[in-house]
C-alpha cells in the first residue's frame, strides 16, 4: 500500500488559511452565479429583491472574473465570425437608467468592431410609422457571422406603446404572437437570439437619475420623459412581466439580469454570452484541396 503523502505545510499561517477559505468561497459563489431563462409558466418576480444578488462575490472578484470572460468572448467572436454559419442577436431592454449603455460598452469592448453592429431604437420616425412595427427591426438584424446588439428593441411596441396608450389594446396585444413568429423565423434562419432585461430597483433608478442631474458630463442623458415613466413604475412592471413571460421560448429566451450592482450585471451577461457561443458547433473553415493545390507553388 502506498504511504500517505505527507503534509507539505503542517503549520500553515492562519492568514493563509483565511485567504484560502475566502478564495474558495468566492469561487463557489461565482460558479453558482449564472442566468436562467424566464419560465413562462411561473409568476415572474420583478420586485426590488430580484434586482440584486444577495450572496454575490466582492466587486474585485467579479471584475477579475469578468475580464477573463471577456478575453474568452474575444476569442469566440473571432471563431464565430470566421465560421459564418450563424448570426447572434443580443437584445437589451430595461427601464431608464438601468445600465443598457454600460453593459453594451463593457461587452462590446471585447469584440472586434468589424464583426459587431449595435442598433439603438428610439421613437419611430414618420417613415417607420408608415410600416409595420417590425419593419425597422428586421432591417438591422445581423447577417451570419456578425453579432448584433439592440439597445431597446421591438419590445418597446408592447411596453412603452402599451403603458403610454399609444395604440389600442387589441393592437399591442396582437403583437405578442407577431413577435414570437418573427423570432421563430429568425431562429429558423440560424439567428441565435438572447434577450436580457436589466432589472434595477426603484431606489437604484432614483440614484442613477440623480447622478445624471448632478454630473455635468451626464446631464445630456436626463429627460423629463424619464420622470414621467418613473411615475408609471407599476404599469411598466406589469408590461414587462407580460412581455417576458409571453415572449420567451427555447429559441429566443429572456433572462432577468439583476442590475443594481454593475459588477454583477456585467459578469452575468458576459458569462451567458460565453456559454451561448461555446454551445455552438463552431469551427474555422479549412482550405479545400483545390485551393491548396493551386497555392502549392506560391512564392
């Protein structure tokens, strides 16, 4: 029988033991910190508690882990772009000041700009209003090999349109099925869809809006419409709950991203995107024999 391996550090310094336990706990918390698709049959919680993660690791741990994920995301995007068989559409929705710009800036910072396109959706133009509500969206769906990022999206037509009374109820209610059919069609054409609702609490939104008022470099982001929408908080909560549960599917899942802490938000989104790309059978194209033969005498 093999003799037991002797302990190399029989009198480990208590401080090292403390650090080791701390790192082990952080690793365990990171491993369990991941997004799950919205369950259409469950009552979706969109209260203030759902906007934070109670046992999340420290900010420094999350930022270090996110940096590693972004490096991996950069590698995967190169492979995804070269493979060219799929498109990826990432939708970000959320209340005003929920961090859409911030998470897009963080995640897109990992991408080669030649393989990504970002589209922001404001109020429709006069021309867009003359078409169906999906017309302007379909025009900017990414082609294969490209990652498309939406800052707001076609979901505004069942959110803001509903809450502000911009269309009759029978019109916006019909759009749930129309959206599902649209996303199903995209999926059948190899568009991978992931949708993120950046969920912030009312207190966090207030703090972010106040910062826009106080910080001269952020004044330009502040709009009176933000305060009007804040006054409709409960109505928006119900509108989001309906949109997320009625328009989630296996091919176009919604994820609720707790976003009161930016470091948690960024880690969760980066991890979800890495796992999404890693799940695809991607490969670098090979030079075929005919091309290789033609290039044999290349000098």
